[in-house]
């Protein structure tokens, strides 16, 4: 899976976010993603294949959508909520992909690769859950301001 576009997008998302926790979450996920790249390289090495990224139009679209939000929206809670939504779309895409890859590795008897991919899958699910909790908190804060 191509990870470099995600690595480029995360600092932009962090810069666009106003909420400190959301900024930190994007910055932390960049670090996590760097480790995931290393894991993917290990998976490819374990099957004697070159680790090459492949262009993914779906992921490109999701990342473009997130970047465009920053240009279109004023900073503040509405943009933060939109950035969370955009980030969760990416997470869901990755969860689907890694879930399939873990299954394929098991089917092919690639235990080591399966374990590495399962670790990344867990991280993506954890990130999605964290974003959900942060969105709930931000939505509550916005409701309190409106009252």
C-alpha cells in the first residue's frame, strides 16, 4: 500500500487543525505511519519482493478531499470536525485493505507477514476509535458553545 502520500498529508492536516488534541493526533499518526512503512518493507522482504508503492486513485481522492477542506473552510470547530471526517475515511479505507491483506497472508501461510500486517490493522482501528472519541468531544464542546 502506498504510504508516502499519507505521510505528506498528515502534516498539512495537523497544520489546518485548530484543536490541540487533533493536531497532536495527526502528528502522532505520522510517526505511527512511518513505522508502518518499515513494517511493510519487512513484509515485502519476507516474500522476496521489492517494496514499491502503487498509485491508488481511491486513496488519492480521499487525501485530496482532506487537503481541499483546509482551503475551503475557516479554522475552528467546523473545520476540525471536517478534518476528522476526512481522516476517518482514510482510516476506514486502510482498515478494509489491511483486513484483507491479513486474511490473504493467512491463506498463503505467511505467518510473519500476517503478524506484521495485523499489527498495522490494529493501529488503524485504534486511530479510528481515537478519532471517534475526539469527534464526540469536539461535537459536545460545539453544542455547549451554541447554548
